C-alpha cells in the first residue's frame, strides 16, 4: 500500500518536512494553503500534482490518504479535526495542540473515525534516539536518575508575530519547551509532579521557563526553554552507573557519547549525516496506517495528550494564558 500524502499549510516547517520526506521516497500528491497562489507555488517547487486554495479542498481530495498538519500550533486542533472529519489519517506537527483539552478532542475524534493520529515529534524517530532508548533499556547506564535538556533560541521580537501573541499560543513553552518535556517523558515516563518558574513578556507570553519534573521512583528531569537566548542546546541522561551525553543540537541528528560512571567513553555515535531526518517519522506513521494499529508505540496519542497536560500545569504556575483556548 502506498500512502498518498497531503500537506496542510505551506510555512517553513512544511518545506523542511516535504524536502526531507521526498529525499526518503515519501509520496506527496496534494498541498493546501489559505490562498491558491501559495499552494500553487509550493506544489511547483516540489513537483506535487494538486494544489488547493483552501484546507477544506485539501482534506476532501480523493487522492489523499494522510494529511500532514503544518499550520501554527494554535490551529492544530481545528485543522486536525477538519482532516479527521474527512476520513484522513493525520500527522500533527508539534506541539500537538495548545491545551490538553484540545488534544483529547483530537484523539477522541480520530478513534471514533478509526483513523491514525500522531504528533510529529521527529526527534523520537531518529536513529540516534532508537539507539539511546536501547542503551537505557539494556541498563548500560544503570537506573536512570536525571534527565537534563534545554532548548533556547533567539526568535522574532515583533509584537505582531505569532510567537509573541498569547491568543496564538505564543511563548517559549509550546514552540521550544515541548522538545525537552517530550524527551524527559520518553526517557523517564510521565511525571508525578511538575514545578515551573518563568519570565513573562509585556504581552504575557513566557520568554523563558524552567521546569523540574519528578518521575516514578524519584527520578527527576531539569528542563529549560527560552525564546530570547542562545545556548548549545545539549542533553544528558544520567544513571547510577553512567550517562549519555547528547551534543548540540540534541533534538536533531547529532552526536552522543555513552560514558561509564568515571566519564570514560564506551560508545559514540554520529548521526549528522542523516539528511532526511523528518522522513523517519513519516515512515513510522505510514507503518501504523498499513498495519492497522493506528497508534504509534514511540509517540502514542494518549501520551501526547498527557504531555499537553504537563505543559498546561507548567504554564498555570507561571501565569501564561492562551485566550480563546483556555
């Protein structure tokens, strides 16, 4: 079975996703934008047969099996529900939605319609992530006790930009913080408690946020995100018998080292030549459609809902509100 993909949205992430996936042999048959001209330009750039000037036309297309939702995350729930209602499988760009309530609505609709839905957290599907997961499961660092991860960038300061608008889910948490939170959950499981502190802009979005998550057995994750700072963006998983250090930029194809308790390097990995990184999540999504499971073991839909609940708890403590979504 060959899955025919449609792309909903033509922003920067859509370009990156399609370029990577086409390098890996993924088939795109249609693209939809809010204007016919943008859809046509995108289709021409990537050799996509059909271009639609509305999202409704895209999801209704008979030559589309799966829809990749690449709109800003404030629109994710609406656009995912649009595609699900049309009977399409849906891969939703991170953050999955803006709130846990929206996430639940999307997952419930997908289950009722018997279609696949998955959050496009590409890091989980990279070959380096599979190896790191295996090292932890094999006990190579002993019992994991701490996860440290940061995601800091300098993003647009224009007050009209979506990243600075609370009504559009602006701030560091949804755009950047979702990565370290999802990573911590992948390594240590869902947290039993969430503590957060942050700084708000004049418009009320979080410019930076620190999170301390406690996990089952007392393990902790120390996480930080910021939209007005640059840093190496590294991560570590520290166990009783060793650690795994993931280099910059840890959430993309990069290098890591497995070290023993004394810091001696036992194993290293270099994934920087993976030039089709987003293709891995697309292939994984195709697999759950083809095998009929409709849910990913690496990024289960229920876990995406739970992670949105973690983000809800963190921003509530910091005082971040998303008008129209809360």
